[in-house]
C-alpha cells in the first residue's frame, strides 16, 4: 500500500469515527491528516519526477555508450591500420599515469624532450628528469 493510500485510509477512519472537528483535539487530528495528505501527494510527485529523470539518464547513458563505441572503435581501427602498414615514420608514443587523477597520459617524443607534460584531465604538470637516461646512454656509448 502506497503512502497516499494509507493517508486516504486514515481519513476514512477519522470520518468513520465521526471525529468532532470543532473540539481542540479534533482540530489537531484533522489538521495533521490534511498535512499528511499534502506530504503524501508531494512525495508521490517527487517519486514520479525521479522515475522520469532516471529514464532520461538511462537514455543519455545508452546514447553516450553508442558514441564511445563509435569513437573508440574508429581509433582502434586507425591504430591497427597503421600497424599493418608498418609506418616507420611515426614517432614513438609514451604513456604515464598522472599521480593526481590516476588517468593515463599519452605523449610523443617531442613532449618527452621538453621534460614536462600537462595532464589533460586534471591540469597537473608532470615533469620528467631525463638526465639519468642520457648519462646511461652515454656510458653505453663509451663502453662500445
């Protein structure tokens, strides 16, 4: 039984008891029942709105999922085509995880040479210290 039905039942009980609405107690009880009726109707309106919003959100979520499938599937196909073609001219792609938002950030060698990249998700500045790599690389060259 819904709240509106329960309040209607309570109204029926009060009327069946022939509640004297002219007495102090009767006025209070009648007013309380009216307030309960208003609250129940407003609650029902809110529940209906929540259902509408939920249905709309589900539709938007489904549409977004379709868009993601289209966008990401095309990107995957483009990547696969480049691999099949054997593009040697393409630059190496690097990835790191942002320590702030934990999203994966991709960048190419030119960004790596700059020594820093800005996370596109949260704006955090990620810096890279390549001095150790260069020293290791020069040590290897000296050994050969």
